[in-house]
């Protein structure tokens, strides 16, 4: 008799965690070239664990950048095929001094595993490898499975589009299964049904042809840092907090009354939210509440700013250049390329004489909404209900996974986003963590999805 998924998890919990810790030790930071070898090492690690779990035709597929790990298990070509997507690359760990433990020396504390990538996305990706292992070893696999685990998600998946376009036959499937999102709370399961899009740009201002002494030249020449700050300030209205780029809101799709009600049904305490973040007040677009601002409304944020002297002590200098990285989260039906063009045109128009402006469109992706009446959503909902004991809420996420729209356009299939992380996991920040409860609950829930999906597809 096949071992139940709960029993299998109990018997193998320590091994699962040990394997994940080994993966988390690999500093696979795709944004920093000094970690290049580590990124490739992480790909090899994932390939080997997939093969051990029972995947066939496992391979490391070269791209113009970091490789894609592929594996499959075809039990019957007439059955549905689930394509599991995830990523093994991670965000930079800077600033290192804010970590309580080194980011690539994982520790387990208070039933959480702390490390860069613990939740985003190594921990969540690895849930699928272990759930697959259970299904294969216990003869519980009810359909075909393909894995596509990439190494460039944190830098915009620059080469994934080409890979998908060139490998349509290899990747042919009926649904894409992704765990790279969060749920509302451990006792309030949710399924992500919408993702905001993204337009990410870098702006650079150049003034004098060299750094200048601020005493000798201050007040007489354009200061790129001062001007950059002034230009950025003009991108958002001080009173309404609306983005001032002409045409920015033209394609924003209003949310339905049903969606408004779904947002109201989400448990949320503003005071707890502020306390967790250490802030005394929230801020955002006038006329919308916090959940709406972070899920169904577009935003503009400065993600980094650079210029002038950054070292210890003082240096009185007018910098020759100043730059900033700016992201805009987009909602249906905004298009990343169009927003990038609108931003570029408007930002350049804000510049005074005396400075040169360069705008670089780094990467982006369009927003996506998943229907809640689809087979894949209903199968996921039933799976959560079985393992959590309650029906999950549909939830729109504030983040972006640009490849979801790519899968829809190139493979002609929808995605189901079964996230098990929490907003408090501090992804992209120091002290990122992933609850052991969440890791194991994901492994438990995924096989139920496979079973219900095949049942409902008949």
C-alpha cells in the first residue's frame, strides 16, 4: 500500500531540510558576475536532485546567459501534462551587515529557515521536487510532469523567452504550475489570481565633464544629484500621490465589484501592518486602501540612487554624474513597453539645460489575471481545502512574474500560482526566511493538485 504524503513527509523531513540547506548554501546571485560559477553550480545541484527524484531526460540547457534546468516524467502521452516552473537564482544579499546570520549560511530558528533564497524561490521550487519524488516512489503520479527551472528570474528572465519560443514541442503542456508567490497567512490560505506587470528603467544624468570642488563651483554649475532629485520628485503628485506621467493611467482597467468585495474579505489590520514595518503611517495613492494600493493599482518607486561621494567622512564634491533605478508596477491593461516609452519621454522633458539625460529600459513584463472558474484554479482550490481545512481566497499579488504572460502567449496555456510563502518572509531583504510549516505544507498540497487536476480534466 502506498505511503500517505503526510507519512512520507514525517519520515523524510530531516532529509528534505538538509537538501534544501545545501541548495541555499550556494550563492547563486544572477545579478552579480562574481557569483557566476555559483549560479552554474546551483543549476547542477537542481538537475541532480531532479534525477534522484525520478525525472528523466534531465539536462542543463544552455542559453545566452545562465542555463535552464529541464527534466520530465512522461507516464502516458494521452494524459494531461503539468509544466512546473521555478528559479534557482536569488537576489543579491546586500547589505550584508543587516543580516543576523550570514545570508548563505542557512540556520533554522523558531521553525523557520533563514537564508537568501529560502522563500524566493529555492524553498518554494524545491517543494515541487520533493512532492514529485513522493508521487514517483509511491506510484501516485497521475499525469505527465515537466520541469523548467531557470537561473535568470531575478534579472528579468532575459533568455527565457527565446528558450520557450525555440522549444515549444519540448515544453508542450496543459498547465503551468508555479510557486513563487505568497499566501495571506498560515491559517488563511490563498491562491494568486493576478500579478502586476513591471517596467524597470535606469536613468543617468551627466553635468560637468568631471567631479568638481563644491566650494569653487557650487552655485554656478548644474549639480546632477540635485537635479535628479528634483526630477524624481516631479514623477509623483505630492498631494494625491498619483503618478504624473502623461497617459500613464489611460489603459488601467477598473476592478469589478466582485474583486472589490474579495479584497474586503481579506483579513487585514492596518495597525499590525504598520507595527510589523516599524512605520507610524502608510502612504499611497489617494482614494485607495493599503491592499488595493499593493495589488490592483500601479505604482512608481525609486529602487536605488547613486552619485557623488559614498565613502566614510566628508568630501565636498559636485558629482559629474548621478543615476537612479526606477520600477513601475503595472496593472491590466497597461503594457510594459508603452509605459517605458511614456516614462522616457516625460522624464527627459523634465531635465533643465546643462545636463544630459540617458534612460535605459532594463526589463519588464505585462500584468496578468487568471480566471477563477478554470479547471486548474478549481483543482488548486480543492487541494488547499484538503490540506489546510478551509477554502483558499483568490488574491491578487503586488509583485511580478513576467513569464506568466509569456507562457500564455507562447505555449497557449494558463498558469496556476500556488504560493506558500508569506509577505513577512522578507524576500529581497536582509534576513529572508521560509517557515518549515509552509515548506512541508507545500509538499503535502502539491500531489492533491495533480490528482484533482487530472480528475477534472476527464
